[in-house]
C-alpha cells in the first residue's frame, strides 16, 4: 500500500508545482460615515492576520489553492465585546511567468468567514462548564492576486491582495466588501 501511494505522489509531482506559504496581512473595509443611527455597526478592519496557504499548479498553468487567515489578537466590537474573525477559501488558480524568477498568480473561489464573539460574562450562572462565545458564519466569494519571486533556490516571497465579498456580513459589520493586503514567504516543492 505504501509503495502504491508513494508512486502516485511521485507521478503527480512531475506534472505540477506545489507551494506552501505562511504570511501576514491587514484587513481593510469601509466605515459608515453617513448613518444617523445610535448604534452603528463597526467596520471590519485593522489587526494582524497570519495566513497559511497551499497551491498546486499543473503544467498548463491552471491549478487550485486553499488559504486560511485569522486575526492574531482579539478585537473589540464597538469597544465592548471581544471577537476574532477567521477566513478560509478554496480557489481556482491561474499562474503565468512574467520573468525568470517571477510568477503572477490570479485566483477566484469561495469559502467562509467565521467570527467568534467572546462574552466576558458567558450568559450562565455557573463558574465552570459554560460556553462563553457565539459563532457567526457567512459564505464568501474570493478574488486574489499575488506576485511570487524566488529569492533563493525554491524559497519565494510574494506580496498579495485579496478581495472578499461576504454575504450578510452587514449583520455584524458595516460592509460586505473586505480587502486583505499582505505578504507571504514560502517554499516550492517542484518547478517545471
């Protein structure tokens, strides 16, 4: 069984490029400046968002990718309640070489955003055994682009930009449109 699995992965490795990367970025979103409500939904922005991504690219320049990004420190929702967003997506990917060590990658896909709200009071009377957080999960569409530059052998750096359209994100935040800008460092396991 081990030999069969090893031979399948060996065959796949010759027909593709496989990248693994870790990075960090920041979130940007618009802020409501025209509303006259007493209680305004805050913008979903700021903070450091570490990320982990995996890409698989075939010889025909098409492939797929998956990525997870989350807020490193808690944020305060309207200066009261702690929360932490987590975004994850799976994408179709197109990669093209623009120079000897430089590749541009374009991706589009879908995923989700889970926002965990932490309550300092927990909503129960017992001191142990109570859940002190509520989750809010929404479906999202994702568009992204990055420029990948090999700095040394198979090690690369890549600045990147991501756009998320998060359905019903206005239930908790001001806008459904969220941008994430950052950079990653990674390793390519095979290049053709």
